[in-house]
């Protein structure tokens, strides 16, 4: 069980660092979602199910939805799709 916890902590650190260095906003949101899900698993392992449910609902759920809506409103997701189309044409 200690090995599993250590692996989760390593994934948590990798997620935190990769969000900082990611230039793509959509990738940053997805990495943030995975960070929240890993954190909720850690809360379960620490025998705190109320915090785990809250982390999963707020961290991975509501916050991520708000980030996706914000990206859509500022047309950042459209720009990413247009960039992919331009790269495919070249």
C-alpha cells in the first residue's frame, strides 16, 4: 500500500509541474482534472471520504466545467482547432 501511495504522490508532483509548463490551455485543464482526481484518491487512502467526495466534485467536476466554459467563451478552444487545421494543410 505504501508503494501505491508513493506512486500517487509522484503523479501528483508530475501533474503540478506539468501544469506550470504547459503552453496549451486545454492540456492544462485536463492535467488539472487528473491532479484533482489523484488528490481525491489520496484522500480516500487517508480515510477521509468526505474530503475525497468534495475534491472530486469541486476540483475535477465543477472547476473543470467552469474552465471549459471560459475557454469556449474566450474562443481559445476554437483557436486550437484552427491551429490544428492549419498544421494539417501544410
